[in-house]
């Protein structure tokens, strides 16, 4: 293993662990973005340029930033969760995760994919994929862009109306008023 692979792997693992263990929701989203960026770097290191660039553009550049905006617009970071970050069920959960990881490792080690192959893998250069997306699949690409834009506008509208609902629900009542029955 090379040093750059180890650094990218460490970035991915640390970001993933931080994303599930931090208490602040904004910090969790930023740690998720770091883990996704490390994964994109791993794809690029493994010569999968299209998957690496798609990971970088779609997940890090769009989804992670959309999560951060949604958290900040809905004020999801205002309240800190009370109590311990882990419950009593973490021990069985950790055991189940270790068993699942063991099964995955056993399946990988017993597969024929690790055997050296003399066949060359088919190569799909990023340029050819980009030309297909901009010619043959341009309508689907534009429709996905419109759908994501509509979802973002809907989230902003919901976030803008949410504070007015909160202020009506949490309006302090005076002691002289009679509650509605």
C-alpha cells in the first residue's frame, strides 16, 4: 500500500466515524462531506476517474452542501441533544456490525476477484461518458436538475414558514387568560 492510499483511507474512516459519533448536527454533516471526499480520492487513486469525479461533484458538491443548508435553514443545530450519545444497545449493535464485517471480509477473501487476471478491464474514459451525457441523455440530465432545484425551493419555502409556526406554538400565555377548550 502506498502512503497516499493510507492517507485517503484514514481520512475516509475518520470522517465516517466522526459523522456518526459527533453530537452537533452541523459538525456531523461536515464530517460526512470529508468522508465522501476521501472516498472520491480513493476512487481517483484506483483509476476510476468517472466514479471519482461523480462522487466529488454529486455527493460532496451537491448532497453534502444541501444537507448543511437544510440543517442551517431549518435551524436543526439550535438544540443540543440531552443525555448520553450512546444507549445500552450499543454492545449488541457493535457485535452485529463486527459479525457483518467478518462475513464481508470472508466473502471477499474467498472470491475469485482477488486472483490475478490476464484480461484487461474495459475502459470508459470520462470524455466518452461526458459526451454521452451531453448528447444522448441530455433530457434526463436536465430533468434531474429541475427536480433537484424544485426540491431545494420547496425546502426553502418550508424553512421560511417554520419560524412563524414555532412562534405561534410557543407564545407565552398570561395568567389571566382563559385557555381555549
